C-alpha cells in the first residue's frame, strides 16, 4: 500500500441529490473489501468523476443505498460456494432464497419489487410471466394465486392466506421467479436510444433460454460528460447478487466505460450497446 501520510483528506458523505462524493486518497479503485465499503454509495468514483445527481426517492437512489455484505464470497442457494470466486467486486446484502429460482432476471425483478415494497407502492409490484400473464402482488394479497396447467397459467383464488405482508411478498416473488425470466422481463422494458444516456436502474438484457440480464446500479460522470457505470447480477444456479469486476480495465474496476465500440464484456457474459433497456 502506498504511503498517503502527506495527502489531504476530503471527506464528504455522498447524497443522492448532491454531486458530492466520498474522496479519500487511500480509497483506490483497486482496493476491494466490504470492511471498507458498506453500501454502493461508498464505492468511490475514479479521480475526475462524480456521481450523477438523482432524486432521493428514485429507484437509482435506492440502488445506491443498497447494503453490501462484509463477506465477499458468493454463495449458491443451497449454501455451497460458487466455484468461480473471481467474478465479484462486492456482494449485495439481498435475499437469494433456498431454491434454484432467483437467477439473473429474477434478481433484477427482486430489486425493482423491493424498491416499490419499501415505498408501500404495492400496486406497482406487477410483472409479466413468460406467457404474458400479469402477476400482481396486490391481487396476491387478496387471495389470487397462479397455477400452471400444461402450457396455460391459470388464475385461482384461495379463501385463506397469510396476514403477514412480508411472508406474502416472499411467496409472491417465488411465484414470479418460477414463471418469469429474461424473455418476459425484456418485454416489460423499453430500449434506451443511446448508451450515452445510460442511467442507474437500466438493464442490459439478452432474452433467451438461456439469456442473461444485468442491472446498472450506479453511474458517475466527469466534467466532459463522459460516463462510467457499475453492474450487478444474479446468475445460475441461483446465487448471491453481486457487483461484478471489470475484467477489461482493472484501473477502473468495478466501473465500466461507456463503450466506443459495440461490446460490453463482463466476467461471464458479453452484451452489445444495443441491448440496454429501461423500465417504462
């Protein structure tokens, strides 16, 4: 570690509605460890960059405040360690469940659902199944359930159900994870016309069986308007959500440059800049 004893420390707590950020000379981009970074907001921008201004009650700000685990290892749904532990920069303190359900698109669905859940906007927790059936959390709370019969997803009603909204929420999400995926999630999103307009909350997505999806969890910008972004993912089998490293540029890690070319190369997938989409 370099000696920064003579450096001047500028400590400013990052706020979503402010352009200020934490800047510490010892806080190099290459330093990894959740003993240091407790939230996404604490991961520093490269020198010359600052986080973009976002509204305090927005989805991007909620993402920025997500907690990170002290343990940087990625575990699978069954409690076993993922074989490849070189992919992650940090691990999100989010639920995975004990079933092989919460994979890539499902992890993004969870984050979006938890954002609305935290705000009490239960009517907005609504996702499409692969066959187009709308899966509503508000209807779930009143006894609506979904059952696959052959290739048809039927709606049924029950007379008894939990009065615990947290239990209902987790059971609802399990059902969404069972019937949704990259194909259905892609249909709920709209294309971003230019990758230079990238924002936190946007999703890189390749629909398919299998496909893959990753969420932009933060964005920073320099005085020339050049942007960098940070990516998080779930994967298969179901595993801890994690912020991925940048395998192509360790100096920026975990930030990615908006590409001049066509490809965004992540540790386990390649996207094109035309595969960036946004919530409607």
